[in-house]
C-alpha cells in the first residue's frame, strides 16, 4: 500500500533536494516587525589560520562588541601559535574588487586596517579609502610591519606607501614601540619618555588631526600613550600579566578601539576600554597551541552596545 503524501516538512516534488519548512499555524504567524540591524564595521587585514590575530580575531572582537563585522583579506599566511612561517599577499585587483563590492552593498560605519602585505595593496587601500566617504575619525590603522616572531610582513615600498599615502587618510594609528621606531626612524623606545618623544616625532611628520596610540606592552611599566592632535598626552597605566596568551593583542586593541569610537566614546574613554579589554581577555584566556596562544575574545568584558551618539 503506497504511503500517504507528506506535508509540511516533506519534499518539494519540483526539487527533490529542497527542504520546506512547516507552515505556521494561523495564530503563530511571524511578526512583521524585525530587529534593527547592528552597526557594520570593516576589517582590512591578513588571514591567520590559528585565529589569534588578523581578520578572524577582528571579527570576533566586532561580534563581542555587538557590531556586525565584514572583511577584506589582504594576505594569506602560514602560521600558528608558534609563529609565522610564510605569507602571501592577495592580488591587489581582487582586494580592490572586494572593497568596492562591499561598499556598494553595505553602509560602513568604521574601518580597521591591519596587515596589508605589499606596497601594491597599501596603494590599493589608499585609493579606495580616499573615495570611501568614511570619516577619518572612524578609521583606525594598526601598522602591521613585522610579526611578533620577527618575520617581515610588509616590504620597504609598502612601509613607504603606508606613511606617505595611507597615513593622511586615517584618523588613528596604534603602533607598538617597534612599529613606532620604523615610522619615525628613531631607535625602539626603552622607556616611557622615549616612547613619548617618538610619538611626538610621528605627530610632527604626520598629517594634522591624527590620534596616536603608542602601546608599551614591552616596556616596564607596560603603559600606553594617547597623544591627541593638540599634542596633549594621556597615559593609561598597565600591568604585567604572566600568560602565554599574547598572540594578537595589537589586533584586538585596535579593533576594540574602533568599535568604541563607532559607538560614540570619546578618545580617552575608547582607549581605556580597549586596554582594559585586552588585559582581561589575556587573563581569561584558555590554553591553545604550543606557542603564544590567543586571547579569550568572548570573555564578556565589554560594555553593551548602545545607539551611537551623534557627534
């Protein structure tokens, strides 16, 4: 005896591979109202297969901040918690097409820029950024020049393009002491006074209106510096944390900073929240891998997202 025809979740006879959802009961019709969409932010960065740094780490921070993250990949890397073995920049034409296609579809509230991988990709991002319409005040550049394991991640033409073509288009830059040394030509800072002097040198040679956050994680004490465009310094005390979970701290810091700026925090408050997040995410980290492990990006230490304040 043939079985009766299926209804609801049965097969669609027009397409045997398509599954149909059950029809809702009349008194269970879905509401026509939909939740409001979250703010959208973009990361332009390299791909870390271990997900401790790069675009996957940025996207985790965006999600932890209750924002919707999208990404444009600039480079593929062979790496793990034990370091970077190899990196390969993506084709600049593919990067340009990705950025244009995302921009045509989505309202971008802010942009975080990390590893770019080549001088051509720096130029591509600069050309697109100049026409993006995103305010400088919501563009954060984390100048990834070298991996924490010592491997160069941007060639010399790329470093020159970054300073000459990209830096004038961003509102924020977050170098560590080694990156600050490359950008200024100064020796790496050995103390906080030298870090302040290097940041002031970068401000003097850089564009007007630039906010500089120099991160001093390798100094003692590991304090961070926010140098306002006015030249006024703000210091953020740090503490040394005994942990192997230090992979991607700079990526996380710059991503939280962008999120808080987009959500309306003033500059000192945004930096303070970013520093606190990184510290607590390091403390909450679980053991991953045999090298420098990732932070715990979802440890729930961020303030709830609220409607963005108009500035």
